[in-house]
């Protein structure tokens, strides 16, 4: 039996999207491909509220996280750590031999403008990396406020944002907020199969990239831009993903973006209220994520046994990530899931655990 995915990625994919993936193949140097690429980019610009470039990379998000720091960090990058994915970005910069600095808060806490300001004030940084939605802890940091502070006080610092688990689930005003790179793989709130990552790249970020001699090859923003102006990519793109993304963006606009964001919040509210009644929510209540809920296993139930029984009934949720394995659990409510879906899920958990 297929298990409906209530995990924070990959998320449940609708049949219509799987069908779109099965569109007969076209060559990537054809006009048909350029039309498709253009259509996807134009729609992404609407979604992300940007007039700038949106690059398409055939890769999971981690590849573009690496590309972003390689293209943008000239002097030193500030990593803002509040969980496993923000840590991963720092590890990537270290692996590339970049000069890094960090600020760190406890898992479950958000990265605030005050924290980032205090770190940048020390000087020497030309880039800051932010994880909008820390999927490992279910915390949505106040990126618009952090970005506003950086743009006002540190005009030369580039802002790179990992929006992997919230893009298309919460509103992103890329240009108004002054983001330089905002990236996300499509297997989370876009609800496509994994394999494609989209990224805004500002003119400022392109200019920085031009000053950096070794940007790597596959994710070189300058080389990708050369092709993007012709609605193409340097290497063969995941064309099937573009067919599916083009359709999914149409479907998102048909639903209405505001309705889509409201639906994510409504699902979150259902899961949070249930989580508070039955267990305890993990993390700072002020910054709870609209796309994934992180719940402390206060009753000490056997997570594996629960997920196995959920599997028998056609659903799957996630264990705590990294150090939280067995101590917490996570429910993803992103993509095309509905309030009826999460209500079905929490009802089954109640039944199984006899809550
Ligand atoms: C899932 C996730 C990633 C990693 O994405 P991949 O597509 O698996 O490389 C990075 N950051 C965040 C916040 C995520 O949720």
C-alpha cells in the first residue's frame, strides 16, 4: 500500500504531477525546451516576487547550497546555526575551505536580527547564510526582519537564504526583502519528486561571483547565467521536472497563493493544537513553522511501532532528526496536503496510541 507522506520531504506527490513527469521527452537545445524553461522561470518570478534571475539546477538543494557559498563568499561568511540544516551549510563552507564565522542558538530557537547584527558588527564578513525554516526543529526564523537589518546596516553583505522547506508554503518577497540568493529543492512545499532546485540570484550576487576566481564548475552562477539568458542550462537539465513544475505552478496560481499559504497555516494550527493537547510542542512558540511541526514525545511511546502501524493504514511521519531521534517526532504538513489529510492522520495516531 502507498503510504501518504507526512514527512518533511520528500512530500506527497499528486498523480497529476507524476503524469506531467511522464511527458514525452524533448531535446534540451530545442525551442520547445526554451519555451518550457521560460515559462517556469516567469512563473517562479511571480511566486517569489522577484524581477531578477531565477536559476534552475538539476540537483538536490544541498548542491545549490554549496554553489551559493562558492559563488558568493569573497572574504568570510557568517553561518547562523539553530539546527541540523544550518549546520550542514556551515560544514559545506568549511569543506570548501572558505573563511567562516558562526553564531549558534539552542535547537528550537530562532535566529533574530539582534543576534546577526551583533555578529556582523565585529566586521570582516561579506556574506551571511540564513536557514528560513529549520526543518530539523520546526522553527521559522524571522528572515524578513533579519534581511531588513542587514540591508540597512551592512549594505555590502550578501544574504543567502535556504528556503528549502518553506518556499511555496510561505510567502517570499525576494526583492522587497533584499535577498541575494534564495534557494529551494522542489521535493518539499512544491510537492514534486526530488531532483530539481530553484534559486533566485540578485544582480549583486552575480557581480560578486564575477570577482571570485574559483567558483566551481557545475554550479557556476556566471556560466549558468550565460545559458539562462537563452532559457537554457549548461548541462542537460531534468526536463521531466520542468514539465511537472510548470504544471504545479499553474495549479498553485489556480488555488491562489494566499489560499495556499493559508492552507499551510491551517494545517499547522490543527497539528499544533493536537500536539499541545496530547504531548508538548518543541521550541519557541513565537517561531513555530507553518510547514513542519516538531513535537516532544512526552509519553515515551515507541515511535517505530507507531510509524509501522501508520504504514499499515497508509501514512508515514518522521522521527526526530539527528540528536532528537526517539525523543521527538515531526509531522510535515506541506505541499498539496490538506486540513482533512492532517485530521485523518492525527485521528489515526489517537486510535493507535489510545490517546
Ligand atoms: C531538506 C532540506 C535540505 C536538504 O535538501 P536536499 O534537497 O535533500 O539536498 C536543506 N535545508 C533544509 C532546510 C531542508 O529542509
